[in-house]
């Protein structure tokens, strides 16, 4: 009798993420079909279309809360698996292509953005914790950085929600605007990818903007963006040590999926996969990333930007403009 009641309970545990995962997959499939039917436009990739559709659904018709467990999985493990599989696009020679100058530029842009946004937050009267979370999300890697840095910052749930909504909105705007602005910059595909990877907030946004232009731009954007992601752990450790937070070093999250990406790229450097298999893996990668962006759109609440008044929003906008400008300037200097 006891055994019969335990088994259904374990089965039911699989249910909560299923609706959100199916919704994310449905958005990804619909976006892919629309993109193909419309002639595969360069400006709007399936990733962009899925994200926009998700935002529209969330903020017009509304979505049931039962989707949240699945969309959370889409924005974390599904996204990370998609990034890991992107390693099949690259070899170690491609990774070296960023070069010392590119690495120096990315580090400079990241830390100058972080400290400037945190400093300006005090001048604008934004709370220190919210300012730090917005600074982290803008300078490093969006929502992942907000959540990671909050292990040290200890902001409220409201602060975290606001910072995530803020960096998601501005990063999404960048993903739409950067490809349209490319002709004005004079950047080639490689330079555009470097700019995108050094300036966009989320990994998925940088990847989406890059691949909406070309494979070269997308691959470069992925490398540059993952370089920023790898700097998240040192940033969290540094903040924890600066505040003497007990156990801060142990609690700092490590972006393990970045090492998975590097391992796949290393494998791809020494083993030549059959063309059909490599194509299938890259198609799976694109679909998983499109799922992640659809889920991100479905979790974007536009009204959250209004909860704390206009000053944090202004701070996020200043950080957004600064990192875009600094990334463009740095790319111009080293290309």
C-alpha cells in the first residue's frame, strides 16, 4: 500500500516544469517557422521573434503562473545546454581570435561599467543594493549576474526582480537595435560580434543579435560574451572579500557551462564530426537558445520597471548607453 502511494507522488513531481517547457518549445517552433516562411530575414532571427512574442503574451493577455517552473528551466539549464552545443561551431583557434587586446577591452568595459553604475546610483539616490544589482546585470551577464552577485549584496526580492526586469528590457532593446545600427558603425561582422559580446546584457541576447547578422558575428559575440561570463565568479569573490562576508567564497557560483562550451570547442578542434551530425547539433543549439529567449520574454513584466519610480530606470538606461558606447569605442580602437 505504501509503495503504491509513493510512486504516483514521484511521477507528479515531473509535472510542474512541463507546461512552461512546452510553452517555450512552442514559441521556439512558431518563431522558427515564421522566420523560415518570411525568407529568413537577417534582422529578426527566430531568437528575436520568440522573445518579442513572449513579451507580448506576458504583458497583454497574461500567462498562468503554472508556466514559471518550466520557463525557469528554459532560462537556465536549457539555455546553458544551448550554449555548450554552440561549441561545435568553434575551434580553439577561434577562441584565440579575441586576442590580448580584445580581452583587455572586454575587462575594461566590464569593470568601468560596474563601478560607474554603482557610483551613479548613489548620486541619483537609488539604494546601494539595487544599484549594485543593476550594475552587475548591466556589466556582466544580465539576470545570472544579478542572482549571483545577490549572494553577496543581499538585496530584497523586489530589488532582484527590478534589476532583472531592468537589464532584460535594455538588453532586449540592444538586441533589436544593434543589428540595425551596424551600417552606421562601419564594423565588419567580426567587429560587430566583438561589440555585441562586450556590450549586451544577457548571453542569449548577445548570441541572438550576433547570429541575426551572420555566423561570424554570432560566433565572435558568443566568445566575447562568454569571456564576460567567466569574469562573474571573480567579481562575486571580490565583492565578498571586500565586505568580509563569511563564507562568501564558498557561495560564489561558478559558471560551469562555460567550461562545457570550452570542452566542446576543444573536442571540435581535434575531431571532425560527420557533417550531418554537426548540423543536427547546431540546429539543436539554435532551438534551445530560441526556447530560452521565448521563456525570457514570457517572464518579462514591463510594469516592474515602474515599481520603484523613475530613478532606478534612469540608472539602468545610463548604464545601457555607457556600456554600448564604451564597447563601440573599444572595438573601434582595437579592430
